[in-house]
């Protein structure tokens, strides 16, 4: 299956669409005009239109983040 533009995997696309569909089911207004009434389809239309922003969360531990910040502050050895 072909990757959706802007996504590193089809799995991530499904996760983003599902989360947006849940927001729509909870009462969030759609950000695109669409003829569909199904939250999943509306979410997909919003993603295709580039209206849904997403980012990969930082999964490093606080210790790793602090170590990296310290390395940046001290500069090269």
C-alpha cells in the first residue's frame, strides 16, 4: 500500500485519523467542507487537505534529554 503524503508510515496515518475522528465525535467542528457525515471520513478529508497537524512526541527519558542539553551547553570537548 502506498504511503500517504506527509506520513512516515500508514500506521501513523491511521493513528492520526482515529484521534481526529474521536475529537469530531466529541463535538469538535470540522475544519473542511465535506459532504460526509462520518467522523472517520471527515478526519481523512481534513488530513488530505493539510488541516491536521501532528508531531512525533519525544520518547527520550528525562535523563537523556538533560544529558543532551548539557552536551549542547558545554560544547565540543
